[in-house]
C-alpha cells in the first residue's frame, strides 16, 4: 500500500504546560512494497511518526493516507479500526503486550479481534508461529514461561497473524543478543519477501540494519525530515550524518579508511554486506 | 486520554507556593480542611474562598490547563449540587411542577456544599501541583516524627508513599503503552456491551500486573544490593528549609482557623 504524509505535525499534551512539539512540516511518500528504515537521534520523533501511520496518534495538523484511507485530526475511531487491520505495529519490547493463558491463544487475540473465526485464527496463528520459529510443543505453554527471545517472537507472531499489508517495527530487537537480533531481522525480511503486497517500516538505531535490509531510508532530526534516499545515497553523506549525531555502517567505515590510507580512488566505499566488502578489498588487492 | 489528569501531578514552577516548605504547605492544608468543615457559617465559606483564590493566584498554575484537568471534579460537584437541589425541603418553594418542587433551602444548601467541595479540592490539588513527590514525603515524614515515639513506623510509611508516588507516572506511561499495543491488535474499549468492554480490559491489566511485580522485585534487589536497611540512622540528602514566608503562610491559615473558632463559639452553628 502506498503511504503518504502531507504537512503533518504532532504536538503532545496540547494546551498544557507540558506541551511538546514532536513533529512538524512532515512530508513523505512511500511506494507499495518497500522496505523503509527510519533513523535519527533519540527524541527526533521516529516513534511519534510511525504511530501516526496506524492511527494510534492522530495528526494535530495535516493528513496521512494509507492506501485509500485518510487519517487526520477528526478521523473516527471506527475507521481507524480498519486501518489497523492493514497496518500492523510491533512496539519496542513487544513481549510486554502478552497476556493470555497460552502462547497460541495470545497470538489468536489479534485475528479474532479483527473478525476471524476461531478456526481461521488458529490456522493463521500456527502458520505465523512457525514462521517466527516457535515449535508446536510451546503452543500450550503460558507465554510468561518462555525465554525473553521466545516471548519476543511470540509477540511478533501476534502482530503478523493480523495479516497486515504494512508492518511497522519500532526497534524490534532492542535488548536481544546479536544472534537473536540477526534471527528476528531475517524472519521479518522473509515475511516481507513473502508477498509483493507487503511493506515494512523499520525504526532503528543500527545503521547496519538500515543499510542491509532497507531500500529507502528516512533520516529524521528534531521532528523534521532531514534526509531521504536509497542507502547508497544516504550513507555516502558521512559528514551530514555525523552533524545529526548519526554514524555510517561499519563496512562503509572500513572501506573509507582503506580508500583514505591507500589513496586508491577506485575503491567503492558503499558496500553494506560482509561479502560485498570482502570482494571490494580483494579487488583492491588485485586478487579477484 | 490519560494526558489531562491533574490529580497527583506536579507542574514545575518557581512561584511563591512552589518555593514554600512542604511542611508549611501540609500544615496550611490541614488547618484549612479541618476548619472549613467545622462551621456552616457563611463567613467561614467566604473566608475559605478568599484564601483559595489567593493561594491559587500565588501558585501561578496555567488556568487553561487547570480547568481542563478539573472536568471530572466539576461533574462530581454538579452532581452533589443537583442532589441537594431535589432532596432538601426547607424554606419557601420557588419552583414547582407536578413531579417535583424546588425549595429555596435546596438552592442555598446545594450551592453551599458545592462551593465547599470546590474550594477543598482546589486547595488540595494546589499542594500536589506545586510540590514534588519527594518533597511531599520528606515533609510528611518530618511532620509525623512525634508519632515515632508511639511505635508508628514513620520512615517506612513515608518511604512506601514515596515509592508509590514515584511509580505513578511510570505506571500511567506503561498503561498508555499497553493500551496502544493492544489497540494495534484490534482491541476495542469504547464499543460493544458492558460485558465485552470489561473483558477488553483484561489484556491491559494482566501485562500491567506482570510488569509491576517484576519491577517490584528488581527494586527490592537493587535496594538490598545498595545496603538499604530501613530508617534507623539514615541521614538525609535533601534538607528542608523553613523560611520566613513559610511562617507567614502558616500564620495566615492559623488566623483563619481562629476566626472560624470565634464564629463557631459566638454564632452557635
Ligand atoms: N507521551 C509523550 N508525552 C509527551 N512528550 C512525548 C511523549 N512521547 C514522546 N514525547 C516527546 O516527543 C519527542 C519525540 O519523541 P519520540 O518518542 O517520537 O522520539 P524517538 O525518535 O522515537 O526517540 P527514541 O529513539 O529515543 O525512541 C521527544 O522529545 C519526546 O520527549
Ligand atoms: Mg522511539
């Protein structure tokens, strides 16, 4: 689904002494079936923006469109319900949303809320649990008896089971070890590739993730759009990123250093995977 | 939804009331509450109104914000007024229909009770609006000190209160987050039958409880790890300072108390 934001602004606690402008003058257009990453310093408004995309917050100014739906200041809660069926949201520490007696029942909560029959819900829930790598012998366990990483997977399955077209992920791997991180990022990417109706919007602090998975990167600063483009375009601008308090992926850093020290102008520094980086180094060494 | 509740909230500021010693504020509030309710003489209420207006003025709380947060309280007060209006049968009838009659006594009684409640609430809310929870518990603990001789665990009581106060914003935050997460999964708290709405609350309360227990455990471990052993021999990092203006404020409220007493003894009601 195509997503646009037109002149969007959001202010927390409007008309109180705690008033806080978190987003202003925000304009964006995302094509159907794209993997978008949003990066930006802490407090730059990333979480605020993504919550506007499924109506958990309504813009104080401007409007957001998701496919044929519009979200603006006075959108009714009833319409937002339909939007939420299309736009799934995985929050930071999603395991905090688990509540039901068993893993399977918890995953079925979403699809049943969105009108699926028990049987359908069970079917899709099992499918999603398999996708995230939860074995059937855990289905009848209490979600509170799982390990942290398992809980995270169950919570993600709970959102995938809604069968959204757009999946929003707000730092989905915060607090996981590198392996757990890698596992979940791969599962999510696999889900994205599963159909060309699906889109992902990933909020992350890890430049490596943004460069490896995303096709489009949005850089935010102080509630505004600071930069936008493909990973190659964005990460070529090291100086501008650093001014915003952001870094570049390690692979790019390495190749940049190599280019600088060796003086070899032919080195292409914008490589995001380990494989590509090694190839570049090998070709520099003349050993390809 | 939870954004506009002002009960128990602190609004940072540098006003006269903000800078008062929490002990002075507590004493003033206690005097005010006790003596406002001692007598039904109109003078007492008028005096209370004047004190409240003055205190509110000196607290410099933004009026628009305050009024927004008062909505719930105003509904309760209106309800009190209406109850009195219909249930009191005193004085001449001023309005009558075949179903009910309103008497003059109802209007004055209702108005009296409503104003009393309003004044009481404003005064109490000023205390929490202008005092940090930490200062509030420090103040309470010092004021309760005499009770320690009677074996009341004053430090523990104050400490419990400060922990509770400390976690109210955290809990509200967490509730808001969980509500959002479940709404994203299609939860609907505003539609359907009463039973369905009640059921919709379960997915919020269970995670909230689970989190709270976890947090309590973590807190206990962290306190133990840092050698917490209760109140005996503990010194304070923040010291309360009593200034002249605190004395003046207490004197003003004490004078009010005195006047109320005189009216009460002299006037008989
Ligand atoms: N519930 C809230 N009430 C008031 N202000 C808020 C609230 N949530 C966020 N803010 C403020 O809005 C601004 C943007 O916050 P937001 O959470 O969108 O940032 P973020 O980019 O997601 O940061 P992080 O990387 O730390 O998650 C911040 O200045 C924050 O203090
Ligand atoms: Mg965030």
